[in-house]
C-alpha cells in the first residue's frame, strides 16, 4: 500500500477503506508517512469530505494510536462533557461540581486556550496552587472520594491527533467537519468516559459560524460516539455573544464561584441546567431530564455544588481561601470602563472581537508559548437585548498593558457593540438538543 495512491483516491472523490485509513493514521503517528503526504490527505478531505463510516474509522484509529484510559476502577457511570470552544465559556467549572453534587461521576480531561478561545485548564491555574497534572492512583482516589476532577490530558493519549492538529493548524485544514469530529471524539473516547455530552457552540465566537454546519458536526459526533459504544448526545448553544459576563481567566473563575452561589448570569446557568440534566439522565442518576434539572437547582440552593467545587480545588492543591474570598484574586493595574456613545438597545455583541480583545489585553495566548496574564480580561455590563444610555458603561477592561497599548483595544471593543433604536430581544442560549 502506498500513501500517494490513497491521496489520489481521496482527491478523486472515492471512499477510503478501513484498512487504508488505519494505514495512514498508524504510519503518520509512527513517522513512516511524512508531513507533506498527511497534509495532502487532509486537504483532499477538506475538499471531498468523508462518509460516516470513514469518519468513524478515522476516529477509532486515532483513539487507539496511543494510551486508552481504563476508568473501570471509578464508581458509577462516568460522564464527560466537551465544548467546541468559545468566549467566556466557564461552563465546566460550574457544571462539574453540580453534576457531582447530584451523584454523577465526572472524570474530565480538559485543554488549554489558544487564540480567542479560553481553556478550562488556564482558568483553573489562575487559582494559586492548583495543579492539573494529576494521574494514576491520586486521580482515581480523588474522583471516587469527591465525584469530580478536571485535569490535563496525558502525553500518551491520542498522539495521532496531536500530530494531525499541529499540521492542520498551519495548512488551512482546521475547518473540516470530518477532521474536527474525529479530533474531538478520538480524545473523548480515549479518555475512558461511559457517556459524552457535546456542547457544540455556534456563532461568531465559535468554529461553527452557522446552524447548518453546527448541526452537521453535532450529528456526526453523536453518531460516532454511539457507533463506538458510548451514550453520546449534543447541545447546540449560542456563541454569537460571549457566555456570561466575564471573559478572562481569574475573572471567569470569580463568575463561576458566583454561579455556584446562585448568582450566575442567566445564560450560563441555563446552559449548565440543560447540559447537567442530560448528563444526569445519561448517568442513570435520574430517569428524566426534568428530575435532573430539579436536583441541579436544589444543589445550587443548598450549597452542595459549591462544596464540591471547594473539595475539588483543595484536592488539586489550590488555595481554598481564594474560593472562599474571591476578592483575594489579584486585580490588574488598569481597570477602565468602556462607555456607550449613544442611547439604544444592544443588537450585536461580537464574541470573536471580545475574545480577541481579551487576548490582546493579556488574557489569552496567540501561540502555545505565550504567558497568560491571569488578571486580564473584560467584564461585560451590557449584552444583547439590554438598553443602554449614552455615557453608561458597556464593559470594563482589566489589563496590565500600558495605556498606549490598551487604548486601541478599547476602540476595537466599541466596534463589537452594535446599538440600535428599536427594541431587541435577548437570544436564547440553547438552540437545539440532539439525542439519538
């Protein structure tokens, strides 16, 4: 079998056999197939696509390219949740403790942020002392004792995806639905969970800009997961504006703490309640989503979700005093209000522009080597549907950058807001639920 023949076959629009897909994945992982041939194959897939069978086989080959976690020593049904990324998405920090407080077992491997999307691990590490490098018996003990852990992916997990994603990032092949689906699902399946809930974000701040593409991606991933033996479902959520009001690592942790005290923004809480009720049904803790939602609301009211969060942070080495007293988080040197220049209703709040602006303020990284300023970011005061008067605060920036650098960013943020005279309704955060 020759790689060049497989490239030509896919280039001409034909399906690859299971054996041919495994030959490519295994050969590339081992270094027997060069970057330029793997890149050519990925570009052929961008143009020609893949059948559902091909995507399932690609996912399975990538999943088994390295270590596959065995979580059988953990109690109960192991649930996992994955978001395709966005701006202000601190859902896992709130949702993990909530479902654990209701009796589910969450053993979650998360990632870091790059570009305008924030990473759960970066947010956790804004809490002094927290470690995300927890493996082996310590990981098992924590999950069995507390019911939840959010940690970093081990180096031996899905090496094929690491190589392929790095190549896609520099060859213009990131936005391929089959390749995105295989990348996401291979990591989730190798992580060992029994069930998977996918939060597929759609809108300006997400990879999927429109509902048709988001629905196609969600359906493919749900089918892959179910075909490969996991109860997999998906929520399509709005990312045309940032989720919640905080964008930036420590700012988002403080918002997550407020949410666990019952003081979270409406859109964040609705996503957590919807996703959590599905996860509790998947875990067979409750028969219906309605029962699960009721339990989730109660665990916020009675403080048990916040208690789980405290236990998780403490188990992972974090300084609990910051969780109990969020005012201890270090503030940025410059905290500047961005004012409205006219009266009206907020019609648009471009998530991508807000995410990029937060990154430029120091709250994100453009390359993996960049060091994040954990105190930097943006607090949104007005969102879509809100009325604002001229001179009122639209949002507040937090940065340690000098004035000469942050003033142009403020102008970019102003352009992210579109204000009109006509009344505008807030957008629902949940757009669709896919269950098969």
